[in-house]
């Protein structure tokens, strides 16, 4: 098998106003079958996708936010969140859902999937990818 | 298209997956299983219930390799493997077990 | 390892261009096309952001400028107008492409 490529999914949209967030999540779940080195980036309004306390019952649409917590089962364990995007929207790290994964190589120890980075670190991480998919 | 169970009708899509997951109950599960020529024994219920719990927690039907890994972790390697699951659900655990569990077809399942 | 950033939204409607410029690194290129070309006009409320990215080369698709009646004299100093083959050349001469939708 050829060496795994570095795939980055960039999420810049809020979850329910458009289909982008759900589409991105579905592509990530499908793409996970290909065993690549996958990362997700949440910048701009994309940080709203992983806000805690989402409840869509009155809206009559599916609340897909719990699915981000399943990403670890799919081997997707690097979710980069931009600190400036949070701050610009009056959010802190505590306003986001806790998302963890179980590290198979470390006796299934639970580890955080969310990686908080500043804009410069985010830009550098983006520049190190083989493929960037934007939503 | 619909299943007829105890005088009520429950809509399904062209493949047999329930249109509305909230309409599921055990009687419907038995009816779907019958259509798949499967008898619902304890082992099959165990997988179906596991899938329902997974969906309830994460709002997604797990891909097959996610299912086997999760089963292996909670129920041991003798149940968390493809051979065991395909013996229970010969046409694919994703296809048959998810359908019986009332879940949508797993994302990425072909 | 330069990246070609592609922006097709007006900077006056969405923040795609602003976010792109905030994440572009020295040596990267930014291609403005479709409504993104409005970001190439000098003297606008965003032209300062574009002019401020000295290490980033800005390109704009000529066909989209023409369609919108934007003459080259109205473009920010230093922006390069490209045609469709030039667009393709840009994609192939960078290591990756990243869209800012």
C-alpha cells in the first residue's frame, strides 16, 4: 500500500443554516475507510459546529453534533480549533463539546481530540497537508 | 412501501430501511428479520441492540469496521470480528442488522 | 511548499478573502475568480488587507473581471491578471490548492 496522504477537511460554516457542515461530516466518515492521515480544522463559523448543548427538536432537523464524538472510532482524532475564531465569537474552549478518542496503542486511554491552536499555527498546519478539502 | 405489523403500517424505503427511526419496535424488528430469512435469536438481538445504542449515542450507524472494533472492546474478540457477524447476518451486518435495528443505511456503506 | 488559495466570494458578502489572507503564508498565491474578483479593486474597504499581504502573490481571472465591467486600471497595484490557461498553470505550479468557499 502506498504511504498515507495527509488529508485536511476545513470547516468554516455554522451547522444548520446550510448543508456544508453535515456534508463535510459525511465525507469525513466515508473517507475514513481509506486509512489516510486525516485532520479536521474548525475556523470562522465552523467552530459553531462543535458547540455544546445543540438541540434541534423544535427545528425538526437531525442534530448531528453527537456524531463528532464518534469520529475517534473512525480513526479521526485530530480536530484543530482556532482560538481567534472562538474569541471573535465570544466563545471559550468550555463552550465546545468534549470530544475524546481511545488510543488503541496506549491501552485504550482516553485522550482529547480537540487541539486548540492560534491562527499562525493553523496556517502552518494547513501548509503541511497533501490534500485540503473545504466546506 | 410499508411493513404491516399488528395492524399498523410502517413506511420503509425501496431497500427496506425504516423511513422514521422513531417508529421502530421489537415487533417491527421481527417482521424485517423475517423478510431477510433471519430468526432473531439472542446473538442477533445483542448486535441489533448494540447498534441501536450506538445510534442513540452518536446519531450515526457505525461502519462495519467501527462496529467490529466496538464489539470486540465491549463483548470480547470472539464477537467483535467479521466472521461472527457475517455468520449472524450473511448479507452483511451493516445491511441486515442496521435494517432490523431500524437505523438508516450506514454512511459510506456500498 | 506553496499553496494556491482560491477565493470565489465577494469580500463584501462573506469573509472568505479576509480569512484566506489571514491564513496565507509568504510565498503562497491567492487567485480571485467569480465574485472573488471584487476583492481586487483598489480603494475599497478591503483593499488595505490585500495590499498588506506583501509576501503573497495575488492573481485575478480576467474573464470574470471583464464580465463585471472591471477595467485593469481599477485593480490594486501588483495584482496579476490571468486567463484560463494561466489559472491551470497556477494550480500545477503550487503544491496544493485550497478553496475558501
